[in-house]
């Protein structure tokens, strides 16, 4: 799937096409935007949080772990020379300590976590 920023709405706000969905992206007023939608960093944090929750839910279901759901909070805590993302997970359900530990291990295997942790090369082409 590709993502396209195709429509400038106002200022720095864009409508993005994500498959059959449309989402908006903007920046805060102090950066010249209208704060009318999440900013790009918000979507990066949401990608990790969403991937983590889905991965945990799928694993728990497959292994019959009594996880009702996981409350996952993600925020970029350092950016620049040393990038860091903090992820906090609260498990909802009657879980034993060993199950919680295993779920933390599984959270570190979610595809977005692995992608971010590995780093990436970005190739830019003018079309």
C-alpha cells in the first residue's frame, strides 16, 4: 500500500490517501499550521501503538491468554542525535506475571517495532 498526500487543504494541512481511506495531517499553530489534525509524529506514534495492540491481541487469542486488551501509550521522548520512543503498556485482564512478561516480549516483535528499531534507508525519487 502506498500513501499519497494529494490535496492541500489550508496552510500545512493535507488530505492523505491511505488505500481506500482518507486522513488529514497538519502541524501545530506555533509551527504555522492550524492544528486541525494529528501531526506526522502523532501518526508515527499511533502506528507503533496500533501495531503493538493488534499484535498482543492476536497472540493472546492464539495462545488462550486471558488478555482483554492492552492500553498502549507511545510518545517520542527524544529526537535529534539520539532518537527515543517510550512505550508504556498496561494489560487489562487476569494475567499471571509470566504471561505479562511473555506479552512484553511479543510487543517487541510487532512489525512496526521491528521496523523502527532496525532503522531504515529512505530512497527519494522525483516523479
